[in-house]
């Protein structure tokens, strides 16, 4: 991840956190609903972010797993080629 990508993620995360904070503040400050309703709304608000985070983690885990499998296949191919080359060299001796 480049520095620019990190900065973009930081700004996006900051904006998202500010939006969540504003919603939480509005819920608590409203005073119209009961404490149970307010806490339920807060839990719903925070749970939405959790599901997005879980989806992001799953996506990144799948990408990392695919990358690892690709590198494993490359390493296996290189190992096979090296063994074949070594066998040829032994036969020449």
C-alpha cells in the first residue's frame, strides 16, 4: 500500500468516525426516547460498522490467500526446474 493510499484510507476512516460520533451525540442529546431505546440505537449504529469491518477483513484474507497460493505454485515450479537441472548435471558427470 502506497503512502497516498494510506492517506486516503485515513481521511475516509476519519470522516466515517466523525459521522458515527455525530449520530451518537445526536441520539444521546435528543432525550426524547428512553434509555433502552437510545442504547439499542447506539448498538445498531456500532454493529453496522462491525459488519463492514468483518467484510473488509474477509476480502483482504481471501486476497492474501490467493497471493500465497500463487507464490506457492511459483516456488514449486522453480523447485521442479532446479531438480531437473541438477539431475541433468549429475548425468553429465
